[in-house]
C-alpha cells in the first residue's frame, strides 16, 4: 500500500450517555473525504479502542466502511501487549475492506528490543495484510530503536512502514537513512508533520485531520511545489491548535474541536474525561485566529 500523504486516525464519536454515536460517524468520514485525505485509520488508539467492546469494534467498522463507500483506502488498527491475542484478532477479523494493519508496539510489558522484534515477526507471519509498525514510546513505555525497526524492515517482507511518534527527529532520520527505499516512514505527531516530510517521510497519520484536513493537505501541496515559505507559515499557524489538542490527552482535544464545528460531541470514555471548559474555549479562540489568518 502507498502511504504517501495524509492519513487520518479517526475518532469514535460518543453520545452524551457514552454510547457510540452512529449518526456522527458519516459526518466525520465525509469531513475527512471532502478534506482530501488520502486514507483513514479505523480503530487506532485515537479511536479509544481500548475502551470499546469486541461487539462495538465490529459495529464501528461496519459503520465506517458503509460511510466511506470505497472512496478512501482504509487501514485497521490491531495491536496490543498480548502477541497471541493480537494474532487471534487478526485471524478472526474480516480484513477484506482494508489495505493494511497498523499495530502499536506492546505497552506496559516493556519488552526488550528482541521481544519487540519477535512480537512483530509473529504478527507479520500471521497477517494476510501488510503491517505498519506504530512506535509511540510516551504511551507504551518502551521505544522501538531504529536498529530494531531496520532489522524488521529488512527481514520481514510484509512490514511496509512505521508510524513514528517518538518525537525524536534523529531517530526518524536514522530509519530514513538506513531503510530500503520501499519502506515508508510516516509521521505520527501532528506537530512534526512538516519537519518529517522535509527529512524524507512519505506522509503523516494525523489526529487534527479529523477536524480540519484541508490545511494539512495544503502543507503537502506546498512541499511538493517546493514552496517551503508557505509550508512553514501554515505549519506555524497550526501549531497553537496542535499543541492544545494534546494538553488533556488524546482524543480529548480533537473531540472538543469536533464539537465546536458541529461534527460530534466531545464525550470520551473513562478513564479519559471530556475537555475542560478552559481547553474548549482556548481551542475555539486559536481556531478563530487560524481562520482569520488563513
């Protein structure tokens, strides 16, 4: 699968009572499609997947597939810290509507680099779809070192890329330098999309893209056209919005933003709590400032 461009890590919208808001799913999907995103990631960590039951996961998948109507490629998130359970979920899920699996590195267990290697090796062997490794050390408690991913990419054929949310540009550059050209490095941090693109990443999997995908696509356009001045101007205009998105956790901020533009409620599930009034108000103010300047 070609991962070039803007992927969106889609949220799971909830009603005020905490149940899934199936009326909001088509609105969010349509916003992503009309915003010219290149693909959608369903049931990633931004979807609060750890707070969904197995039945809810199936109903969310069905709703997103139906709303998408084959307009954009879909990637499914299947990951966890129990290798056998991840393999079982891969094998028991209808993967026909999807082009790849995004699989987060095992969390809490804090495996060694060899343990991480073996985890992905076993998952990749069991998967009929290409695997995108997801490295997010701030959440998992362990980092996938560049040498570990480079080894995975060299030795395991259906590992096609990495979503790197380490926040470490040196680490990203090591992977970009040493991986084969067909291995795709993707930014996993909205705030580092532009620096990662300029370093050689093929794209980003974005949280902000749920709400305002158009300016993110414009950054890609400016980079492709070689207009780095405009790309940097837009990047810095978005930075205040991006920083607020993660102040109280993800997807707390982006759901507050989605509520402010009428796409869904800001409701999240415990142990997350909905955005504070202060955060909601500040998000609205920086969005108004962005719109005024854009």
